[in-house]
C-alpha cells in the first residue's frame, strides 16, 4: 500500500515539472512543409517554345567640327545628320538605337523573325512606304522602324525567306553590336541599300559554299516605287579556314530622285556589285576588305557611277580591350550619291572596352577629307575636311 502511494506521488511530481508530459498528452508532430511549386522563368518558357529574344540599347555622343552636311545639303555622315525631324543633334547625347529581335528559326521547317528598331537611327533606315507619312520619302520623324519581318522555311540545304530583311551588301550592318566602330562607313551609307522587301533563296552547295538568289521591290522600299523588281544574286564561301568571302549583285529599275511625284519621276536601271573578304589571321587579329561598284541609268548626262573600297584591321589586345582601324575611299564620279562630284576619304581609329559580355564601351576619332570643298561650315562656307570624336555605350541582352 505504501509502495502504491509512493509511486503515485512520484508520478504527480513528474507531471508538475515544467516541460514534462505524458505520452498521451503530447501534441502531434508537425506535418512536413509542402514544397513550393517551381515557377518556370521567362527563359525556360522561351527555350521550351523555341523562341529567341535578343536586343540591345545604343547611346552615344558625337562631336563634329562641321554642320554634318555637304555643301549640296546631303548629310556627310549617315547616322549623324542634323535632322530636326529626327530630333538628332551633333555635339549632343543621343539614343541611337534600341532594338529587339524575336525569332524562331528551327533547323528544319517553318520559322520567322521580327526585328524592331527604335531611336534616332531608325529614321535613316526607314524604308519608303513604312514609317513615312503621306508617302513622303523624306518624312522620317517617327523614331521607329520595322527593320526586319519575315517568314522562313528550311528544308535540308534550302532556306527560303519572304518579307522584309536586311541587304546582303556591305561589311557593316544596321545592328550596332555587330560592328566594330561607332560611326558607320562611307560605303554603308552611300554605296549600298539598307533593306529589301521580297523573297530570298539560299542553297548550301557544300558545307563551305552557299548560293543566293532573290527578287525584291528595290532599295529600301516596302511599297514599290515602280512596277519593276530588283534581282539579287550572291554567294558566301570559306575556301580555307582563315578566309571567308561574300559577294552580291543587284540589278533593277530605281527612281533617279524623289523631286517629282512618283508617277512623274524618272526611272533607270541601278546596278551594284559588292564584295567582302575577311581574313582571320590569328585568334586576335583579323582584316576585312569591302569593295563596291554601282551605277544608275537615266541620270544626266546618261549614267551615274560610284565605287569605293573600305579596309579594316581589328586587334583584340586583351579579353577586355579591342583596337580597330578603318580606311576608306569613295569616288562619287557624278555626284549622284552625295550631291557633289568628289573623291571622299576617311580614317577611323576606335578603342573598345568590354567589361562584361553584355556591356561594350567605345571611343573613336575620325577624319574625313575630300578633293573639293565639300563639307559645310555653320557660317555657310565649306572646306575639304571634317573631324570628329565619338563615345558610345552598348548594353546587349
């Protein structure tokens, strides 16, 4: 009896101690926390859909010691014209380009590309019939351009695209990150077109050779200015590992000017031969050569001609620094492209700093010379040279 009372007393004392409880009074164990659902990122969704979204922002500053015009009134720099309608000014910071490209390009089957460009450069590259008010080819005041929009089909060695797309001509391109200098070359602005609207077929004859043929509305035209079409015939080739070649021929009737209503303006056949050779001497050093030869019929006295050559040397000093030099010569034999009969030369030295894969900073100095007093000063006089320096910042995504 005494043992029973002693046992009961000990049990009651244990229950009275803090933190001690009988098994049957213990709270149930907490259930494990449910795992949070994994939300797919935008990148995951795009990868799963086969879509690619890329883009860049290009801002810069250009200081030029002339008005940016020739004595003829034609801009003396393709993207640096002091165009009030475009809002771009010299000796000022400018939003050159803000571009985004959405594409789906499978190795086989149907795909497409949409490339939109905003910013002040878009007013220069805008095609006739798109971005112009009232069909006026000189009204480019929208700061927006549908630079490319085309559907594509790939079947084995054959690729077909139809819509609006960039030209095959030239060593330089519209997209700023793909060039090595800040300012564009003479040939880019005055020897070749920017874009075409039509259809293009590329056939891979071999792993190193492609043949290209196409038909389009002409130079920089969404809406054709006449009923005639322009043909393009081209090729790309890599005969040896360090050398790549590209060439294209364009021929078709184009307007000789927009001074009259389109139905009264004169037309003439325009031809262009463009050749580009790239030599990758080492993994750090490369050279590029670009030659253009163009002509326009039905221009007083009979045919206007122009030709030019651009040479580039690019050297990757370190992972962070790149040095580029460009030398050019352009002969506007009849003044059809610049409004002045002249032989125009330029030299550009550019230094690029690439702190990350998404950021590139560029600085350049450039000097242009002509064999005549071509460059217009602010006081109305003209001279045979102009100089500039520029700073550019690119963010790529």
